[in-house]
C-alpha cells in the first residue's frame, strides 16, 4: 500500500484551462478585465523569511509575473521597489497594497526603461530609498504578435522590443552593480521562446535568446565579486500582456504538456529561490518553468 499525496493539487487541473473567453485589450493590458483573473498568490503564497531584510528592485512589477514576484518577495521579508508605465497606475496601486499588507516597504515608480536616463534615475531612486540593492529582477518586456511574419514587423516595433527587453536590462544592470554587495544577485526573465521561437513572436524571441547569453556571460564576469546572475525561462503565463498583444487568447497555453498556461503565482517561487541564500552556489543558470516543454 502506497502513501497518498493528501491534498496536493493536481498541476493539470489546479488552475483554469483553455478554452478561455475571447478578449482583447490595448497594450499594455490591465489585470482587472482578464477572464479568468490571474492568480498572483494573493491567497496561497506563504513566506518563511527567506529574504528577510533584503532590498529589491523589480521591473514590470505592477502585474503578471512581476506582481507575483513582488508579493512573494514581500511575504519573504523584502522591501520592494518596482516599475510600471504611466497607464498602469491602478495595477501599480494594487501591487503596492499587497507589498504593504505583508508589512514591507513598497515604492512604485513610473518608468519607461527604453531610455538610458530613466534607468539611471530609477537606480538612483532605489539607492535613495534603500541605501543598496540586494536583488535586481529584470522582468519588464514588450511583445506584439505578428502572424503575417517578418514583413509585418515595423522598425518602430522592432526598436521598441529591443530597447525594452535588452537595452533597459543592460542599462539597469550596469547602473545597479555599484550598489549590489557581495551576496546580492541579478535575476533575468527569459522565455521558452529563447529555445523554441514562435514565428509570430520572432523579434521578441530574439531578445529572449540574447537574455540567456547575457545571463551566462555576466554571471562569469561577476562571480569573483560574489554577485550571482541567473534567469527564469517561463513557458506560457496568463498575464495582461497576452490579451493585449496576441490575436487569439482562447486557447492560450493549450500547447504546453500540462495543457494550460501557468498562473503568475506558479513562477514566483523560482525567483524567491534564486534570490535566497539557499541558491548561494547557483549562478549562470536558467531555471525552466515551462509546464513540461523540455529545454536545453
């Protein structure tokens, strides 16, 4: 007779599965109108003090993966400064409330990381608020699906994808490093798209591949300084970016072996682990969270 798993959830059925209702939002999308509503861990994440006293910066922290990470970091004992766009004020207020309800300091900063001066000012703000930066999470990203292929990708779109996903990450890391002590870390958000690019997300997938290379190279550069650099590679995740940038969301995530997209709450523990002392010997790694899609 074997032990039973008790009340452990079935990963296939524990969260909503496609088909989802058709929905469309203008970029960047908002959390409120999403159906089903995304789960950021509001009712499920329980902290154990693994990040007690840390000062953290998260880009794109108003919604989606960024909100889930901000919530988890706060419940683990960290203060959180996060970025959002001007039009995302409502989502940003909700994230701030979640962090403050956990008893930690929340600083929401409207910042377009496509501009170098904005990135420099953001790091200066973080240092002014916290005195140092223990964890930098480069999570903000832009995508826009183009089913008609490369001919439909305008120079304006290409530039926006590159500057948001790569330039901003590069500048923020560069400016933050003088303020990250030994024992600190950088965590980048890459994607399954880095390894298995979807044709309609060609430019986005290019940047995610570059983030993997950046992570591997920077980790080796900073190892002697005691600063770790890792990445998380999500598969499909149910965030506001999906209904705002993809033409068909009804079956989003159905292609994963688990048959559904991840909820943001399912990604947050990966970031907590990589930020924690338990990962002290982990650097230059990509933690895959793809719902069963094998990656190199």
